[in-house]
C-alpha cells in the first residue's frame, strides 16, 4: 500500500562529496518533487563544513556534515551510495528516526545483509546494487534468456569499472548472475566461478563465470554472454555517466517514501515489474 506524500520530499545524501553524491545533489536541486536538505560525509573528510553544491557550481547553503542523527531529524529519505560499514551505521539511525532509505552501496557480506534486513523491519528501504532503469530491465532479459536458451548455452558475465572501484565482481555483475541462475533454476552460489588460473580443466557444465576488468574512468559496463554451439547471444549495458544511476535513485526515493509497509524493496518494485 502507498500513502499520499506532501511534496517536496526532503532528501539527505550520504557520500555527498563523492562522484555519485555530487550528481545526486545536482539532480535533486533540479527536481520539483524533491528538496535537498542534508549532506553527509565521513568524519575525516576534508569537505566537512563546505557548501554541498559548491563543486558543481550550485551553492545551496547546506554544509556537508558527519552528524547523521541531526541530518535525519529533518529528512524523509536518505540516499546512500557509500560503503557497507557506513551504510549500516546510517541504517541504524534511519530506523531510529523512521526515515526511509535508498541504498546503492555494494559489497555487503551475508551478515551485513541480514543486519540491513532487520533495520528494514522498522522503515522501508529500496536496496539495489544498480539503480539504473536500463539494468533493471536487463536483469529481466537475462533471466528470460537463461530460461529459454536452456542448458545448451554457457553463461559468462564480463564487467569493467573505473580503477577506483573497491569491490569485485561488481554488485551489478552479481545481480545479473543471480538473474541467470534464476532462469536456469539453480543457486548462484553453487554455480559461480569467480577466478580461473593455471590448468583449470574443462568448463563445468552449468557454471556461471565472471570476469572482472578495472581501469581508467569507466563508469560501468556489463555483458552477459550465452555461448552455444555455433552461435553466441550477448546482452550488454553500458553506462556513459552516473546520471542514469542517480535518476533511478531519485525515482526510488519518491517510491519508498510513499510506502506504508516497511521492509526491503527492489528496483523492480519501483518500476512496477515485480
């Protein structure tokens, strides 16, 4: 069920000084439905005390802070693209304040995912390793292809990101791997191959392979390859900028604030595909 939300929705942004944070601020300032209200960074950040919009040429009068408790008092939703330890700390405070969350952080352990699920018992959260509308549709296409092509096709997932990305394979690659596994009727953990070196022997039947590339300033590219006898099917998503991820996150923010029911939501829920 959804509820009527009085506009504008007050948005806080974690990781405000980062590349994604700056794009989120820019697009939030352009929105008629959202109001930029707080900017958060880690305690040792040299950007603390700076105007959150100064670097994009749009001074906001809102200073970057590390005080998550204060930021949540005046916010309806927190958008978080940071790192697991920071996101978990933010989720705890959001749960205490009844503030919804949009989480695009990747690299969570199973224990950290369980902790997030507990906090989501108090507030609604959209959690997605990729907020892109295109990737969300690609996930559906991968599952469909894996199911229809069947066991005669080997599945490989290739991804490349910029040299500053700290986790591998990417959360999006894992998301696509889960989609392929669902289409094949298996569990990804039982079929995934994350590294190949030396004499590995023949490719196991039904395996889902991952290849990770890192370099330069690549925003993100993902290709799911279905290799059959005599043909190959490739499904690819290429991100040319971070704006598509940010736009999806803002769409998720509008969605999650309107939810009466707590819990974890996906981008499929946001787009009405679930």
